[in-house]
């Protein structure tokens, strides 16, 4: 049973200070990034309290399609060019490191997360798409991600689920999928078992500078601390702006769909070079269809499904993998995800607010979440992250 503390149980102010050699840290955000950071900190012996506005895993971490990516995103590569792809290489290394962590995560957390590495297949239909895919594959290989280019003749045998006529496939065997409904809660259970406190239903949090450090305030409580991990996803911008810190980050509404159950026929995470598309088949047989198509926002700031984009997304899915055309859509849903124009993560201590560490991975936060959280937990403790990743590229 999770040792959560909700706002009713914390009606008085809570003051937590450094005790002995342990560093007191507050984590803001109860998605994958925040729960994983709380787990790694608590496991290292750091006293940590996590503050979540609603419930754990309530927003983007539990609403995405569960893809585990390692390849460079194709659409920005085409739009921004090979120079951007090379600039993005540190993120590829971060993704590679994170997927290595995903491979052992179920044992580490003693939980079934439905992790499976069937590999990811990017499909190109034209010679120009084939050229772009080959150029991107070269950059991925240089960043340590094995990428196999598969020609049209072999592709039909390797991926018989694809529509005829594909020109090329780029296959990255380390890619896969997991169940986003299970991951953040598993991190939260592990964190509480290691001694972390998780405050849920806290409402909107606020950070106030104090003479020595900061205080974090929420509905019914507050904490004084010297170190804060901001892992608030799409809410990061407004939270930091209250401190006078303005970063070029966005909150973007996107949507995902899931089909009825079907017999296994789609072993890979599938992408289309022609347009935004990701597809994968879950353990239970349902097919998740996404790719980052934009949803709508109502007058109260709530996301809802964009019907026109849904139709385009599903039509593309049927053209790419004809086997999904006979399946019914069970549900389509929107989520607000965090993004940046350059797609680069922002990880580390904020120069304008020493003691505040930002854990912000745009667009690919589910895939990179474990590695980003482990790195931030190390930084909070004054340690250099033990990964083959140049974290200077992600400095705030």
C-alpha cells in the first residue's frame, strides 16, 4: 500500500530540514519524471518529499502511447536538416542510456511494466524519404544506436504487415514499448518503500525564495528546503515564471487512439516517414495509434480530440499497416505534453535559481524518463551522472 499523504492529512505546515549528512529535497510533479527522481533520491538515502497537484500519473505520463524511442524523430530531421540531427545526438545517447535502464526496470521495481523490445521500424515510401532515412541512420549509428537499413525486397519478408511498395525501412532493435499506466505508480511505490513521502491532491504548487533556500507551498501545506527538482511537465513554465525565470518551453495538446483487441500481428514499433505516425500492439492485442497529431483546447484550457486530425492519423495508419483497417477504435484521448522547438532536453541546476534542478525532456519524456531522473538525482547530490552522455548539452 502506498504511503501517500493527501492534503487533508497535511493541513498544517510541514518544515523539513537537513538532518545529519542527508540532503532534504522536494520534487514537484507526480509523473514518471518526478516519481523516478523521488525513487532514485530515496534509494540513495536522500530525504525527499514529492508534491503532486492531482494524482500520481494522472497527466501525460499516463496518457501517452508507451513508445520507447531511440531513433532521431523524423519530422524535425526533415524540417530542420542534418545539422539539427547532429545537434540532437546527445539526446540519442540519453535515449539509448534510458532504454538500457528500461531493460532492467521491472526487476529493479519488482513490477510488471509490460516492457518489450521488439525493435522500431521507420518506413519510407519514396527515394527522397529513403535518402533522408539513410542520412539520419548514419547520425544514429555515430551516437551508438544500431540502425539497420532494409531494402524493398527484404522488407516484405521482415515486416509482412506493411502495405506493398515501401522503398526502405530503418530498423533499430533496441526500441520497444511499455504500459504507461503502470510505470509511474511503480516508481511511486518503490519511492515510498524507500522512505519518500508523496503528497497528492495538493493543488497548484508555488516556489518562494527564502533567505536560506526556498519554500514550496501548496493547498494546506508548505516545506522549507534548499533543493527542489521541478519535474512538472507541461506545468513547468508557469511554475518557473513565478520566480522570474522564462524558458522557451511549450505545453502542446496531442491525441492517441487505441483499437479493439486483435491477434498478434505487429511485432515492431512502427513509424512512417511520410507523415506523423507511431503504431504498436500492446500485450493484450490492442493497437495504439499516435504520432503527435495535435488536439484542441476548449475555453477552459482543457484538451479534446481534434476530429479532422484523428481522421488523417487513422487513414495514414491504414495505408501504412492495412491490417488495422478492419479494427474498431475503442477510444481516442488527448493529453498535454511538454515540448520545445529544438526538441532538446533541459536537465540540470538553474543558474538563476541555485538549488533548483529542472528535469524537462520534451516530446520523448516517457522514453528518456528513467535516465533523466537518475541523472538529476545524481546532480542534486553533487555527483556527476554515470552515463555516456554529455549533459552539458542539456544545461539550462
